[in-house]
C-alpha cells in the first residue's frame, strides 16, 4: 500500500471523530506536539517501531510525546494504530491530520528560515507580503535561524518555497558555470 494513503485514511477518520466530539482543536495541538517530539527525539521512532516494547509502554511514550491523557480520543487512536501494526506511520498520520485541520479552518503554514536573527519589523515585512498573497487565510508562522543559508531567507507557505538565500544563489551560479 502507498505510504501516503495509509496515513491520510487514518487522519481523515481521526479528524471526522474529532469534529463529531468537538475535540479537533485539542487534537490539533496534540498532533503538533507529537510531530515535534518525533522530530526532536529520534529515539521515539525507534521505540515505536521496536517489536520488543510492550503495547502499553508504547502507548505511554506516545501519550507523553503528544501531551495527551489516558482516556482521551488520542489514546484510543494510538491503541488502534498499534493494534493494526501501523505505528510506524504515526508521524505521517499526525502530519496528515495537521494538513486536514489547516485546510478545514483556512490556516496557512508559513515557515521563515533566516541566515541570521531578524528583527520583528523585518519578519513583519515578510509576513505582510505573504498575507497579501494569502488573502483572508490565517497564518501559523514559525521562524528559525539556519546559518548554512549564508545570507538571506527562505519562506515556505504550504509547500511553496521562495528561496532568497545566498546559498541558493551560489548553487544556481555553480550550475551555470558547470553547464
């Protein structure tokens, strides 16, 4: 089966249940935290995929990683996923849920990566340009610093990337010189 198909189906089912129970906002926050936990803790993926770790231990670890409680909708979802041997897809399921939520509530994910720390007014200037393109959509922004860009910035809006970095310009120049 397609790796994108499984997470999307589970995410759609979870989103439907969350809307029925009016818990979509809570699950959105928990899924964001779960993705952040997977990204910041590589051992989490290894633990989830380890067949020698008991189901209840995996459940505890995942609930803690998501900031969820026992008896929650997320706990039931995690148990179902583990029972169906789909735990390796949990991060992808969480990402798919986040995407569904953003689409349903008109939220654009805006990620700005800069080479150096930028002032609030510089970030606001970039966000103003993005806001004009998005219209009435709400923005969920993250700003990070990546010195490997050398200079400039990149803006990623729902998968569309504007790369205004020195690193990208040098890469383009290198490709021109090689051709």
